[in-house]
């Protein structure tokens, strides 16, 4: 489990860097697929099989196909020359690292985080889906129904936005 | 056994890479992919906390984030396609119609 976590974590970070660094959008899309699959593997090491399966179905199934489809539809195979000055990019990178450092500091100074080194036996590999269903269909029943309305609204608006203007 | 802090550090690193991607790339589709990476890192933190604290609510929230991310992808990519039909470009530097 420990080796699997570090291998998958390295793979996720590497592919995320390649998503940001690669010139061609289609290559970024395929690296994004690798990133999503390694995050799904990390969910397995966390013994959360339901979330891992959802990750594979929704992200690496639906969203990646949608993104790759749009890239092919728009036929933009190479990014144009940069029109921004170099120092703007450098400053943006520094700003992003400062924000990320803030997140990291919050995590490593938290007593709750440091005091948990073992996974809880509750909701592990065995009976994970049953326990999730118990919570989802009792306490979170109303949000669960509202999500379906949100999805319908998203479908209708996507069709309406991208249809031909008369 | 991997401690909780390692999962959270991985999540913070992925989040930082996502912010860098949003700030330095000019292609709207790549910016979109960076947003997906950030959503994934937040999901990872939620699931890690859920498993280590023994509370199933974190995984329920991740379930909702999946649904919202799917809706966001559909609407966002529809907007990109509509913009491309209008201007023949997907560079964010060309999106300055509201510039005063």
C-alpha cells in the first residue's frame, strides 16, 4: 500500500506538471487522463472503492472524452506564440507557489492532521458502498435530488449555448 | 501505513500545479484542465480526511463535487465552442470585449 501510494502520487504529480507544461492541448488531455487514473488508484489505497469507481466513470470516462472531443472539434493543435511578457509568467508562478505554500502550511501546522496516522476502521473496503448509501439516502437525500435538477439545467444550458444563432 | 499528512501534501501539490496552470497558460482548454486538476486535489483531501477521521460525509461531498464537475464541464465546453464560433480563437488574450 505504501509503495503503491508513492508510485501513484509521483505519477499524479508528474502527469499534472505535463498537463500544464505541454504545448499541444491534445497531449495535455491525455496526460490529464493519466492524472485522473492515478488519483483513482490513490483512492483505492485510501480504501474508498466507490469514489475510485466514480472517478474512473465520471472523470476519465465522461469529462476526458468531452474535453478531447472539443479539442478535436476546434482543431487547435498548437498553442500560438506567447504575447505576454516573460516576467508576468514568472510572477504568476511565484504567486501560485505562495498560495500553495499557504495551503501546505495550514496542513502541516494542524494538530488534527498530525495526530491521525492510521486509517479509521469505519467505512473501509468492506461495506463501503452500503455505509455511503445509508448516509446519502438519509441525511443527504434532499441535496441528492437537487443534484439531478442541476444536471438537467446543465444539459439544457449546454445545448442552448452551443446551438446555432438564428 | 501512509499517514494523513502525506495525502494532504499530495493534494496541496496538485492544487498548486492547478493554480500555476490557470495563471500561466493562455489556451482556454488547458486552463479548463487545470481547474479539473484543482477539483481532483480537493476531492483527494476530502476522501483522505473522510477515511482517517472515520466520517462518511467527506465521500458524500466528493460525490456531489463529481456531479457539479460534470455539469461545469458540459456548460464550460459549450461556452468555449460558442466563443470559438464567434471569434475563431480559444486564446484568453483575445477575450477582452468587456475591457474598458
